[in-house]
C-alpha cells in the first residue's frame, strides 16, 4: 500500500537561523483567464541549492521570471535579499531563462564581452574557466553548436556573475545524460557558500545528489517543500520516488 507524502509548509523566515534571501507572500499571476501563480507563499534562505520541481504549466517558469524582475504583472509581496523587486534586486540575481536571447551567429567570445559590458559583477575569468572546463572554444559560433553545447555556454555566462541568487530554468534539459554530471559539477564549483541556487527541473534523478531542499509545485501553489535529507528520512524514499508519488506518475 502506498501513502501520499505529507505536505510541508515553509517555515517563517523569522524562525530560521538565516534570513530568507527570497521571500514571497500571496504571489498571484494571471495569463488572461488562466492562473499561473495562485497566492503562492515561499521562503528560501541562502546557502542552499533548491530544486524547483513540478509538471509543465505548474508555474515554475513564471515564478522564476517574477523573482528575476523580468515579469512585473503580478500581485503579492516579493522580496529578494530583503529588498522589494526593482533595479537593486536585479543587480543581485543571475537568471538563466528556458529560452536563449543570444544571437545565433554570435561567437562565444562575443557573448562573454556582451555580459562583461552589461553586468558590472560579471567575472570574465570565471566564465572563461567554465567554457574551458566544458571543452568549448571561444571562437565557435552558437549556431555551430549542438543544443547541449549552447546550454553549457548559457550556464557559464549565468554562473560567472557575482550574484547572491541564481535562478536556472531547466538548465540541463537539452543535454545528453553523459554530459550532465560535468555540467552540474561546473555549476556547483562556482557557487559561493552563502548564495542561493534555485534550479527548475523535471530531471530529479540527475540533480538529487546536489540538492539541499526541494519545492514541488502544482497549479501555481507550493504542494510540498522541505529539506532533502529530512524528506528522504521521513518517507524512506529518494526524492525521485517522492516526486513520482506526489504527481501520481
């Protein structure tokens, strides 16, 4: 007999040792008649890697866009690093969207220069190190690369900023399984101990070893959340098994 995992409510940030780097209260977003986020509440402290999990259309990407400050048509209170959304929060958030905005004919070197000009906190040396670690050439054009290779370029650009909050939307969805470990290793190597990394994904199995906590969403709300080790101990199962039970697959 299988049991349904118990739902966990995110604790009040005032009750935790570390204040929340991301704090959301009553976040609501509508796309016409469709509700993408439905009064969502969430607190995420720094110093952890969070897996943002859920089915397609559950609101993961919309939440990422709001936190990154690129989607402003919403209701509710959102604070990043203690600040309301605005230029100051954009300066401490590095966001990797699920779709590229870089020109296909651009060479990797041009992309590095573009980020260096646009973001004051961009670490060109760190980006170049990641590009080399991923075995890519700065002289190569994006259009000459496979989807997985382009994903690596985007990850290198996003993780090379000296940000406090990193938001990666499906960063390894286009990468073959053999290359995922190397990419995840590259991501984790660049992360400061007090930073917050949120990864929206459906590839729970691949990311599970690196996750400190998870947030599972459905219909624009938080369905289940908690520390990874505590969830595994409570249910006696892996995060992937818990994920499958929660979503009935």
